[in-house]
C-alpha cells in the first residue's frame, strides 16, 4: 500500500464505526433496513461535469450510499480523499466500486486497493468480463483472477466481487458461465446480481439467489421489459421485485441495494429520483 493511502489500522477503525445496516446479514435472517444506494453510471453525464455537486444531489434525494464506476480509477489520492470527506460530511457511503478487468490485474491491483481504501469501500467489483460464447476454461481464468485479486484486496479489509451482464447467463456447453464463476471463486468474493440482465436472459433471479446463499451481497436494481428493454423505469418492468427482495434478504445475504438505470424517457437525475420514490413505495 502506498504511504499516501489509509493505513490498515485506520481503515479497520473506520470500518468499526459503520452503521449496523452495513454489516453482513446472516444467511436466513430477513433485514428490511438494508440501505439503498445509486450506481453512479446512472447519472454519468452530470457526474462528469460536477462530481461533488452530483454526489450532493444524490444524497439530497435520499440515497444512503453509492457505487462509483470505472472513471474513479483516474482520480489522484487527493481527489479520492476530497470525495471521501464529502461522503462523510453527507453521511453516506461508497459501498463499492465498479471496475474494468484490468484494474484487478497484478500491475494495477495495488492502486485499486489504495483508492478503494481511501474511499472506504468494502468491495471492488469486476463489471462483467468475457464476450458471449467464451469457453468455460476462459471463465475459469476470470475466477482465478478474482481469487488472486481478492488475496491482495483483503489486506486492506476489501473484497473482490463480480457483476454479471448477459453473457454470464447464456449457457456454454450446458452450463451458465456464472455457475462456473460461483463454483471456482472463494466464498469471500461477492456475486453482485444485475437483476435486469438476468431477467433479460430469461433466467429467474430468485433461483440464482437461492442457489448461492450468502454470496449475493448486493444487487443492481435494474428492471427490464420486452418493449422498453433497460429503458423501463424501476418497478415498471417484468422483474418480480417482492420475490427478489425476499430471496435476497432471506438467503442471499444482501448487505445493500444499488439502483441502476441505463436511461429512460426522463433526464438522468430525474430518473434517479423517480426510481428511488418507486422503490420506497414498493418497500413500504
């Protein structure tokens, strides 16, 4: 770890101060107080123009945390520290980061660990990986990458994660690549479920959650519909949210949720606000 990043002792001390809702849920225990955050790709345009102003606006909407996506890796230590201070001042957390595959490779993993340590994240998540139809041995190679990265990250109290897109739920030789990743990665590694891409492939998210107890520690709450695709607003698609939440909180080990919207008929900030309101109504 670089001398500019948080020490392990400081990081662990800060982690001890996290609210109860941020703690990992025991498998089988229902928890309705799971925090809701925003995947910041949902507001990518305003984020590029004014990162701190956008984060403030997201907090004002009522989101309890967020997940920064790949461009965060270009931040300097000082930029990351400034963002961490803002998050602390606002009383929200950076739950995790969304990362390119290269960020978890040996030549970049130290930098990824340092930046995530400064931001106070718990998971550095690989945002999908191989193309549709890739051989199962190639997916096993991704599992090896995740295991090696996790060994490096956990020295700072951080763990690796994997986020599915559609290729992971399209069978290769009779097996879903996501099954290969789950079977060949350490249980410490989170399987972050992108609900929308799972549903779009015709796979039941509830089945997948129940097949991997304790490992679905966060979910991207992206909906999908046959006519609007991913442009449909949360709650207006075909995803069976009550059943998904019940499985996530009952056996999945969900620690936090992340609203994600790739686009809609509304502007990006308005979309984030409308989706949060819909989530609150559904959960009420």
